[in-house]
C-alpha cells in the first residue's frame, strides 16, 4: 500500500508499535489536495511558517506574514504567496532553487487554535508570470498593503495536507504593532549579539 510519509516514519511506527494509530491518521486526515475547509482556513490566516532545505539537506524555517488571504489558494492543488523585500539573504528562495520541497504550517493562534500542514513542491515566479496566471484563471491580482509590492512569488504544488490538532497550540491574543518594522532597517541587528 502506498502510504503518505517517509520510510523513516513507517519504520519507527513498526518499532514503536504506532502503526495502527498512524494508519487511521493517514486514512482520516491526510489528503493530497486542499479540501474546502482547508482552503477557507488558509484564506483567514495572517501568517505561515515556511520550511525549506538546500540541496545538501540543510534546513531553514521562516515566517511569512500579511493580511488574511495573502497566501492565495488558486485551486485544490496550488498555493501562491508573495515574497516582499527582506534582509536580502534570500535563504528560503535559495533553498527552493536547489531543492523544491517545501513544508508550510498555518497556525491559528487566535481563534480555533488549529494548524494545517501543507507539503509540496515550490517554484519561484516573477510578477509578470503571476499576472499571467491570474489572467489565465480570470482572477484579479491580489491587493497588497500600501508600500508593499512583491519582489517575486512562490507557487506551491500541494502533495500533502493535514490537520495539526489544537491540544498543543496555545491561544494567543493579537495586538497591533505600534510601528512599521523591518529587518533591513538595522533596528534588530544587535538583539542577539553577544555582549
């Protein structure tokens, strides 16, 4: 049987005697597409954590934020998110260039305390390519906050999607940030510097 997940997780399920529980999870919760509740959940989220790895398997995890719906659900198999100006390192995009595998987790800390894992393959797109995608689909290009124009986009082909249960997700309160911040402004540069 062709199960989701890695060979390593299947070996450990045998070793730790969790195969039956894991099988129920795969059957009941893991999808190779985004169902309607998943698409609606993504459309409400103001953040996503993005995990990538380079060609050698060295990992990186970053956060992307925006107004709810900044991650566009194009269809049940396709997501699209903007890449705005940052610190210029381009770690996630550099990894995608070497290794297209991507893991995303959307977490609603503020209402449902649920999460959604989305794993798939990513590709970097220019603004022109994304405009063509929206035109082909008869959709208007998304609006962006004033002064924030995407420098490029990431399109994700969904291979796996599943829930992250709420029991281990804290309920947080959303507060407004008093001022615009930016890592390229230098204001955060010394925060973790040795003293």
